[in-house]
C-alpha cells in the first residue's frame, strides 16, 4: 500500500460516539503516561513503581533510548498523534482521517509487542508505566480494528 492509497477518501467509516470517546480517553491516558516517563528521563529522576520493582531498571536500560531520544518521547508523540487525529476527525468528519488513524494504531501495537518482549526476555524486569502504555496501545489497536471492520460493512 502506498501513501496515495493510505490517504484516499475511503468508503463511509462508521464511527459511533463510544468509539470516539474511547479514542480520546485512551490516547490521553497514554499521552499522560508517556509524558511522565519522558519528563522523568530528562530530569534524571528515578521512576518508582508501587507494584513492581523493575521500573528504574527498564527505563534506564540501553533499550530505553533510540536515536538519542527516550522511547517514552516517541510514545508521547504517538498518543498525541492519535488524539489530534481524533479531534481533527470530529472537526472535519473526513473519513480519510479516521481510516489513517485506524491503520496508524498498528505502529503503537507493534512497538508495544517489541518492548514487552524486551522486558520479558532481555531485561527481565517490568515497568508498570510501560505495561500501562502497552495496554493503551493494544486498546487503540483493537479500536482501530473495530473502525476498519465497520468500514467494510
């Protein structure tokens, strides 16, 4: 699939209010979580977990930075993109925006699977905030699948 196909105006995308509210709430929660981790990274402050003891180990590992930026910053940008696209869809009702948003959720899901793999098998420690982000990304992916399934009917 090329960019032209990705941005073309698709058939009517059926998106109800529950889906839109879910997109806003989940992306906002993910954004707050990732922004917290990003802020802690740049302030050089340790991250304390109340339920798990591996937060600092995960967030200070060599896998927590990519191309000189904390992975959490990429997450914050991902969630912000989903949030902005949802608001843009609400404003314009352009089906192409919702279609792109639904397909874009794959990015967050793949990243979450990769980072959960690293926590489980490589770092062998878990970060509660990272797990929350993985759950948020997965929820957005599921919502994206629901949107795309609704488009075919």
